């Protein structure tokens, strides 16, 4: 961290980087029609001492998409973002922006905007001066700066706040200034490092949609870092789930939620019943039969190859389980209601079963929703296609 | 519980008055005595000492030279201290600690000893002349001491830590992300410095400069030891007036004038330092 700071502060451009051409593009009309740039990473790696913070990640972020790096803290997502921005130089591998390798291009010549978690607004400059900063350093004329910045402030509902100092703004306003400042020079990609992390829940939800709409309008590629799965699912075109410096799965929100590729993804996103057991038999097209430790049988789908006799975990989403009254049929499991939690829009039951332990069920609170009593006998039903089977983590 | 404790705490707090009493006697009373002496003539109250000090060209010149020297010392100190402080705020925590210790180290010896060290180095038969002579660069020893440059050098050396520590405390408070943001937004190193680093360190520059300037105004030992007969500064003259010519009234008037300038500076200093503290507090 400290050495990175030193490098950032003290290195003056070496002759090689100084000659790297700045991507000169005329400033377009204030409507900000902008084709995003694709960002591609090829076996990129960052090692500190013996620890690989980012390990050989290859990722292709398409031009103009809203791409989210999602993962718990320490998963390497921020480091990955900083390697795209140029604040951290990779230990190996390449980063391409618009097909051009940028590993040797210093941050100020990469032409990607960045919104920092704490916004990093310049405390000595007014809101207007903050947003004008990228244009000032690009020697844009005074009148053009005024026009562009005023337009942007209007777009971000910051009209009349141009003369304020950043500390006089609310958190949400500061966040908008930071985004406006990162977009004013029309970067082809906008990087965001948990930009909503410091805001309260209600404001955060509001701004999530705002950012999504903004991205559609601007057309730039957004690369978004968060540890909040809801945020990732709400905004993203595609999500990469990271863990310990590697990517576990890349896909659109529905894909990663409904068809998690790994046990980690299944457990990290939303709520999941995890039932351990051994593989009993294999069926065609990835079908699998699992015998649970309590003697029950579960049929499900395995996203990656598992062998007979291998110990596995079967994952079922609570909302994919139906509670039915009677009639032992195929795939029904008997149980007793252990706990009922009323959540307003839904009801959660904990059902104790003989073969699978305690299973959590979530049902929408519909008009004709049957209310179960604790201790009531019920049957649970689910489809084999809703069960994902993963090799148990060693 | 708290109520029962209160009287005891109050009694204990009375002890704190002791040092306050010391201060009162040592500083206020003695200062009063000096002020009293400066306005007392044979025929009662008089401002003749002040008039003489400020209207006699030689003394006015000494005052001017004192202010000029303090200004020069401040300037040179700032130029030297700024890059080092910047470096200290950029490097890792351990390196920064080593550098801080190195900066503070001179405080462990007296100014007198450090000034004599310079005399040993720069003297007629000092290290510098010795080696230059041996290398055949010079035939006659250079007179490196007892001139204005020697005073400037010696004073800058003594003042440097004050400036570095003041600047460093301000620079350390700057959010690294601000510099990254500047870079990300298209500013190179030079532009980042002018547009972000310098404005944000301005409070430190102001308060550090004032501190050094004020300390330099009344500085005695180094200019007295390293300066020549032509390099008299106010503090030295005050000492001579009182110790050699026993002209208490005149010496005290000079001291009071210097004090007035210093106080004026301190008012400015607190305004600016207060401003600096305000700024950094609001950032956090």
C-alpha cells in the first residue's frame, strides 16, 4: 500500500511512458454519446510477497456493458480494479483497453474514469472546480468547460450547488459529484469501487437504479466493484464472482443465481439449503442421485463432473421448495414445521425432515397462503432441476 | 458516585495551579520588569529608548537585518524541508518512523553544541579547509565562518526540524486517494502537485514558515557564534547593551520591540494554524 503510494507520487513519467500518446478525442456534445471500450484481462496476476492477491485472471468485459466484480472482502476485486485504472501494476499478464495493452500506460493516460469508495473529492475545490478538474488538465477552453460542467451538474441534479465545497454536501450529493467528475472527460470506461458503500440503504437502492439508467444513457463500459450481492444482481449485465483472487463464475445475474457453477457461488448468493451426501448414481445429461447421510435420496444436476461414491453437497434454494399438504408422491419429503417467520412479503418455514435435516422453505405471501402451525406435518416438493450438486469442499 | 468524587478531584486539581504560579512569576513578572525598565528614565516615564532604537540608523539597520535574516532562513528552510516532508509522507510507515527520528535527533543535543560542531567543520582549521587544502584545491584557508552565509547556514540547520515536522503533520493528513483521483482524471505528477498537493499543504507551509520566522527573530546563540562583527542581530545587540554597557533601559526597549513583532507574528500564526486545523478536521 505504502509502496504503491510512493510509486504513484514520486515517479515522474519515464521517457517510455512519457511518449505514450494520450488518447486524444474531441469532446463530444453534452448528450454524452459515447461508445464504451472493451476491457480485457489476460492472465493478470498480482503477488505481494508469497500471497497472490489476484491469481491469473482472464476476463473479457464487453464494450458498453455494466460489469460487476462481486466478492467478499479480500477476494482481490479492488486490486483487479486498480490494475485496470493503473494504480497497481500487475506482477504478470496484460490488460487491454479497446484492444490496446495499457500495462505500461500511466494512470493519467488511460482515459478511464474512477469513482472511489470515499469519493476522493478535492476538499479545496468547489463542486464546479471538482467536476471541471479533468477538463482543466486537458486544457479545454474556459467557455467549453463552463458549458460542459453546467450541463453535467444539471444532469446530476446538482444545479445551484456548483459553488459549494464538497464537505457542505450530503453523502448522496457527494457521490453524484464524484460520478459527474469521472464522466466529464468522456472516458470509455468508468470504474467504481463500492461507490454506494457509505450510504444508507434507502438511498443506496435509489442510486443503484440511477447508476443503471446512467450507464444505459452514457453508453460507457461500467466496471463496478461491490461485496453486496443485491447491488450486483440489480445493476449488472454480467457479474464475476471472485474469491481468494480467482474468478469462480462469470454470468448474467440470473445465470449465477440459478445455475451457480461452484459451491461457493451457491452459498454466497442468496440463501441456500446445503445437504451433504454421497453420489449414488449418475444419469444422462448431468443428472445425479445423492444419498444423504440420513438415508434420504435427492435427485439433482451437477454443473461439473462428480464420480459415484464421491462426497457432495446438494444445494436447493428455499423459494424453489413447495410445501404441500398430503399425498406422498415422487420427490416429496416428509417433515414437521419447526419454526415459522413472517416476513411480510414472504413466509419462511424451517421444516425438520427425517432424511435431510432441517430445510428452509420460503413461500410468497399470496392471498390464499396457507398458514402452517409449528409442529404441523407437511410434505416438501421440489424439481430435480432446481437441485445443484457440487463436490464437497475438501 | 460522581458527586462524591468531585471535591477530591477539585482538591487534586489545585496542584495544577503550581506550574501556573511558576509561569506567572517567571514570565509575567520578569516581563513586566523588562517592560518597566524600558520606559523608565531618570525623569520618570519616557519613550526615549524606543525613539533612539528606531531612529538611530545603526540600530534600525540591525532590526532590518534581523527581519531579513529570519525571512531568508524561513525561505531556505521551507525549500529544503518541503521535499523531505513529502517523501516522509509517501514512504512506508517504518521508513517514515526512521526518518522522523533522524529529524528529531538534533533536539537531543543543545543548540550550542551543534553550533560548535559547525565551527569545527567550517573553521579556519576545520574539516573543509583541511581537506580542500590537502587536495590542493585551495592554498589559503577559506573564511567560511563569521559571515552572513555562515549565519544563514547555521540557523537553517537548527530550524529545519521545526519546519519538517510541521509540514509532515499536514502532509500525512492528505488522503492518498486524492492523488490517485487526480492522476485518474488526467493529471500528471507535476499537475497533481500544483493543483492538489500544494493547495492542500498550504496551511502547513503557512504555519511552518511563521513558526520558523518567529523563532529566528529572537535567535541568539547561532548568529552570535557563527556571525562576524558585522552580522549583529537584535538578540545579540540586546545582550551586549545589557551585559557590556549596562544600558538596561535601551536593551529592554529593543527586547520589547522584538517581542511586539513576535506577538504580531503569533497572532497571524494562530489565525493560520487555526485555519489549518479547521481544514484538516473537516476533511476527516
